């Protein structure tokens, strides 16, 4: 269940419809179920690359993704109508700050 919500959030983060996140949740396991008997089908083919990264780099990537997703979800939580389409943290924080200031002044 958690994987489905994460995939929906990743789709929203990429400015796609949530249904594409659902597709990315269900299609790969179904494909593996159908083609999993093939010897050439390997999951985690490039997983050895994670061993080459330091623990700090891995934590940094995961933290950055978590912050970006949380900030993108903030707009729905706060009911912000006009929001940036850019996904970098500076533009998102700037949009949130402007909306907070505008709400205070009204």
C-alpha cells in the first residue's frame, strides 16, 4: 500500500497524472510474473552500483527526494491554488512563502 502512494506522489512530482503512478506500481510486477521465468530477466541488474556510493550520498539522495515530495504535497495541504510548476526546492519554498505572506495580509 505504501508503494502505491509513493508511486502516485512520484507521478505528481513529475507533473503527471496520478494514474501513471498506479501504472508504475502494477505493470512491473505483472511483467515479471509473466516473463520471470526467462533467464535473461534480472531484477536489480544495476544494484551493485549502490555499493559504490557512500552511505552519506545515499542518505542525501533519499532526504532530497523526501523533502521535495513533502514540499510538493504542501500545496494541496495548504490549499494553494497558484503554485510553481518547477520542482526545485527554491521555487517551491518561494511559492509557499509568497502564499503565506498573501494570506497574512488579507
